[in-house]
C-alpha cells in the first residue's frame, strides 16, 4: 500500500507567521510492505478549534470528491490561521503603541509637573517682586514723611538760628570794642617787650661770655683730673704689683717653713726608728747571750767576737746556714728585719741633721701616729733590686781613727751582718716574687688561651646560628615577596575594576552635569530677565525718590537761611543736615528722626568709632552684615517698633552738631587700581568696607588662578550660575 502524509510543524508555523502554510507542508511517500491491499490513504493533521488540539483525517486517494473537500478545508484552515496571525500581530502592535502612548503620557505629566513647579517658582518670584515693590513704596512713603518732618524741624532750627545770629551780632559788637582796647594794650606791651628784649640781649651776651669762661675752666679742670687719674692708676698698678710680690714672698717663706718642718719630722722619725732598731738589736743580742754555756739557740743571726783592729777577718753569715735557720727564727727576727730595712731604705745623709738651721717645732703627734706603720715596707715587694745596693754604701763611712771600744766594734759588725742578711732576704723574696709573677703570667696566658678557644667556639656557633637565621630570613623574605606579589596583583585587579567603575560613574556624572548645566542655563537666563526687570523697577523708584528729594530741597532753599544754615545746606544728597550724639540716638530721645536708619545721624568721627568703618564702606556692605553691626552698636530695629507713639508735643531737641561740608566723593577705582588682599582675610570677611558678594575681584591674578582654578577673563566669561558654583567651591 502507498501512503501520503501531510505534516504541519507547529513551532515553524509560529516562527514564520508571514509565510505560506502550504510551503511548510512536508509530503512523504512510502510503501507499506506489510499491507497487502493497494488502497491509497491521505492523512492530514487538522487543528480543531473547539477541542484545541490536532486531529488526523484519513481520506481514500480514489475518492476525488473527498480529496477536493479536504483540500478546500485545508485552504480554509490556512486562511483562517493567517487571519488569526495577522490579528495577533495587529494586537501586538496596538499593545506596543499603547505602551508608547502611556510612556509619552507619563513624560508629559512629568513635564507638566516640572512646568507647574517652575510656574510656582515664577509666581513666588513675582510675589517676592510685588512684596519688594510694596516695601519700596512703603519706604518711599516713609521717606516722604521723614522729609516732611525734617522740613518742619529745619524750619524750627532756622528760627532758632536767626535768634542766635542776632545775639551773635550783639556779642560781636562787644567783642570789637574789646578788641580795640586790647590792641592799645598790645601796642604798649610790644614797646615794653622790645625794651625787655634789648635787656635780654645784653644779659645773653654777658651770659655767653660767662659760659665760655666756664667751659675753658671745665676743660682745664678735666685735663688736670685726667692727669691725676692717670697717676693714680699708675700708683695703683705699682701697689698691686708690690702686693703681689709680697704675697709671693710670704707664700715662698711659708712653703720653705713647711718643708723644713716636714724634713725635721722625717728626721725625727728616722732617728726614732734607728733607736728602736738598736734597742731591738740589743734585746735580741741579750737574749742570745743569756745562757753562759754559749749554746746556740737558733735563728738567723750569729755573733762573733773580734779582736781589736781585726776588721779584715770580718765575714758575713753563711747563706746556707741562715737559710736553714730562717724558718725557725722568722717570727722572732721579723721586727728587727723590718726596722733595719726601713733604716737602710730611708737613711739620710750623714750631714743632714747638721744642715738644719732652725730647730724643728715640737710636734709629737705625727711621730706617735706614724711610728706603728713603719714595718709596712717589708710586706711590699721591691720593684727593682735597688735596696741591695743601699747597704754597700754604709761600710764606706769613715771610721774613727781612735781605737774603738770592744762593744762598739761588736755593734758595727752586728750591724753589717744584719744588713747583709737583710739584703739576702730581700733577694730571696724578690726571686720568690719573680717566680710567683712568672707563674701568674703563665696562668694568665693559659686563661687567655682558654678564653680565646671559647671565643672561637662561640664565634663558630654564632656563625652557624647566623647562617640558620639567614636561611630562615631568606625563606621568610621569599614568602613575603610571593605574598606581596599576589597582594599586588589582587590590588591591581581591584584598582582596575575600581577605575572602570569610576570611569562609568564619571561618564554618568558628566551626562548628569551637562543636563543640569542646560537646565541651569535656562534658569539663569530667566533669572537674569527677572533681575533686569527688578533693576528697571528699582531705577524708576530711585528716580522718583530723587525727584522728591530735589523738590524738598527746593522748598527748603526757598527760605533764605543764615550763613550757618547755608553751610548745612551744602550737605550731600542723603546726608543729614545735623549730627546728634550716639547716646541720644540709642535712647531715641530726639523726635522726628528716621530711627530705622539712625546711623546716618552720626558724625563721621563717631561713625568710625562706633562701627570701625566709614559711611561709604558701611553703605557697600551687604544687608545682613549691616544689620549685625547695627545690632552690635545698639541700633537694633526692634527698638524702633517699641518706641511709644502719641500726640504729645515732643521735648525740645538737643543742640545738634553742625555737619561739615562733605568732601567730594572719590571716583570709583578702576580694575587695575583695586587693592589686593589675602584670600583667608576675604574668606573671614575681616576687612571692613569691601564688596564681599564679589570679593573675588580683590584677589591678585596669581591667587585668583590658584584659588578658583581659572583666570579672571575666563571667570568673567562664565554664566552667573557657573561663577557661583566656582565661588562656592573656593569658599568665597
């Protein structure tokens, strides 16, 4: 059997709405080998609108009528689907148009709201302008009332001045009479004065001569005084020199006396030491000679009896024997050895006692105190073998020619032997000390070598520890470098992201600023138009006020004033004719004044003292600053409102101070003549009298460029709102 199948793809149908459905039909022919019948069937998928699903319709291929109906049905179905698709497309377009209309309507509503807000602002500005106009009108009315009051007051003052002028004329006539009398007296006084001047000249000449003589006398006396002063100084110098020489002589004499006393004291000590040594020697000798059997008791001394004149056979004690007996008699012979050693070391020359010209003063205390300390030299090792040579000089002393007594010979021999023994003992002690020093030096050398080895071991250990620490430090540095590198990469990535975000925000901000600039330019244009209208209205009001003032001035000048009043009539426009004390203006005791602007009734000096600036500088200041300065000076406007009103006649005003003729107003300074100030002083508004709303004009060109970031020419070419923005950023 052969089958023909028509398939309509739903997805492709909805994707290709405007294409023909028939072009999307796919016809497949195949032969069903399993079927034996040769019936041809046409199966078509049909979409049922009621059931909202596809159904299959099978038609026999031999039935032409059914095939024709089926083809027509498929065509109608395709047409209906195309119409439905077209309706859906139209509906989508209508929906999109509706949304666009809604968005447009929303934008129009926003624009309408902005227009309403702008209209409200304009209405508010218009109301403000109306209020300003009303205030200007009220001020104009108040000015008219003030001018009327001033006119009445001026008329009253003119009358008072006329009375005062008549009185002044009478006083002037009296003064003229008095002046004539004074001129007569003055002529007589001049004559007397001339005579007195002649006398004074004579006296002056005499005084000049006297003064010249006095000057000569003073010069002579000064010369003599200088010479006398020079002689006195020379004598004082000579006296000081003589006194110094006398002091030196006394010091030398005192030093010689002290030296003599010390030498005598040393000599006494040495004599006492020798006596003690002799006594100890005698005592030791007596102890040795006590037993009658002459038995040797031991010790380091050996006694010999010599015959008379047998000096050549005198022999010192044997060193070997004395060495064997040294240990046994060391304790007993120590004082004797010490005393003898001290005698040998400190033995004076034989003629020294005879050389003393004066007897030593009696000073027993030093001898008693220092006698026990004599044995100390035995313990101290001698640095050099000089003591050995000392005893050698003793035998060379001249011996008496007379035959000495046996006791004296024995004493000398014993003394010589003692000296030899002392020398030997000192040599042995020196050798022992040298040996101990060598041993100590060897120990020190060994200790130094030990310390050197320990230092080398410590240095090796320290080097090993340093190497380990260096390796650890290197590894730590490598780790830190790697960590820093990673942190740097992360930071760079973060900065790149941040920079991209910042650029995006800057682009958005620039777009927003451009939009705001356009809006601000539009608002600035409207504001400038409004300001121009207000300035025009203000000019009209000023012109009207000026005409009124000129009319009032003409009415005032119609009355012929006295000379004093004419000086007052020369006051500048807007300047009051009279000035009043500041206390009366604060207390508002003078009627008929404009107390809301009472500072103008102050004289220039009092105005400078009260407000610390001139009237011109005060007039150029902004309203808020003048209000603050008036409040600080006690001229607050709330005091004006609190002033009581009434129909009672006002008290007579105090005598006003006549205003001086105003000086010519200085010409406005050109731009190049403007004085420049520091930007900090301009920010703090510390300089009075400047135009602080436009204070940037007081900056020097270099400081202007530094503070505002643009040159003065570029700044002046900017619109008003842009200039305000720059000034706000510069804190100006």
